[in-house]
C-alpha cells in the first residue's frame, strides 16, 4: 500500500448539543432523597425503613430506564452511521481476509513439510544411534507426539541447533528405556508401554512400584487367610497337583482321585478259581468307563453280553 492511498474521514453532527432538563432532575432527586440521607434507623423504625428503601430503589430503577431510552435516542444517528460505514469498508475486509487465508495455507503447508522432514531426520538418527530398536520406537505415533518439540517446527528455528537437540533427546530416551528394562523385572513391558505414552521415566517407574504394592497386598491377604484358617482348624484347600503324564483319555482323573487297592494273591485251590457268573446292572457316569475297565482288568473280571436265557 502506497502513501497516496490515504483518506480522512469527516464527521459533523448536525443535531448540535444535547438538550435536556438534567438541572431540574438533579434538584428534584435531591429534594426527594434529602430526608433519608442522614436518617438514623432504630429497631422500632426498621419495618418502615424497609418500605422507604424499596421506594427509593424503585425510583432509581425508573430513572435508569429513562436514561437508557435517552441513550437510544441519542445513539440512533451513530447506529445508522456505523452500519453505513461497515458497508463502505466491506471490500477492504474482503481483500484482507482473502490474502490472510492464502498466507496461512502457505505457512501451514510449509510447516507440514518441515514436520515431515524433521520426522524423517528423527527416525534416521534414532536408527543410527540406537539401532533397529530405537528406530522402531520412533515410528510410534504416541512417542512422536511428546518427542517432537513445537519450537523445532518454527520457520525461524535453527537447523543446526534443532538437529543437535534431537540427537541429545534420542540418547536420553534410549537411556530411559534401558533403565526401565533393567529395573522393572517382569513388569518391564507394562512400564515401557506407559513410558511410550507419556515420555516420563518417573511415571513408568511408579507403575512398577504400584504393581509391587498390589502383589504384596494380595500376598498379605492370602497369608492372613491361611493363618485364620489354621487357627480355626479349617484346612485351606490346596490346588490339585498337575498330572503331566500323557494320556489318551482326557477324562483321566488326577492321581489323588484314583482308586488303589491290593490285588488278591491267586489261590492254589481250584475251587476258589471257579468262574462265577453274577448278572448285575452297573450304574455309573459314562466318563468313568475307563476307570471301571481298569478295576475289572486288575480283578480278572469281564463284561459279557447277556444271553437270550438271561434276557428272558
């Protein structure tokens, strides 16, 4: 914009001075309020003073309404002038907004380009400094959200300074990850995930402390329950031992639930060896069939199909 593009706005009110009867209003209000200015309200007069107070407030409110009406009348010319003024300069506002919008779009595109280049540099530097492990860490969106400093994206930011700060921060992050992995034991995965989300080492280590406290509390509760059961004579149920022996039948019971007995020695008396046929109906769950067969095999017993005579 050049110097020749100047304009002096001229405004000359034609209505002249504001004419009012404010002098008469002042005298009238003074006479109406004078009796109450120095009034001393006693306990006996409080009831009547409340009525006077309400009347004075009502009068003040009515006068304020009149003032607002007067302001509207006086401001009417300016209200009309303001509307015409805004219409007169509307084309200037359109020019400003158009240029401003385009500049912001250009600056946003430039910022996005700087961010893309910066992210590429961060991931390459992480790969160079910490190998594949750090390279993968920097591909996480949650990590990049707190790793990238807003000042790095400014057009005025020094490239040399920014790259130095990035390398230093990568080294610091690598050190934090090592600290978590070497101090949190079996909880390292959970603690590391929290660090990736927040970027705060102290927060990640506090999770380890919280998990340790939870485990200690559960152990104390279990010990207290065991002690209480022992003192009351109730044996705390123990989990059944696992049977790691391979078996074809998925329903084989644990060792503790199996039935063991002594197999009778075979007698020498042939009469005792005589086979006995005793028709019987056995009632048992199907899943215990293997156990029944095992017992009968040890006892030398067989299951025979009933003959036609027995069926009749």
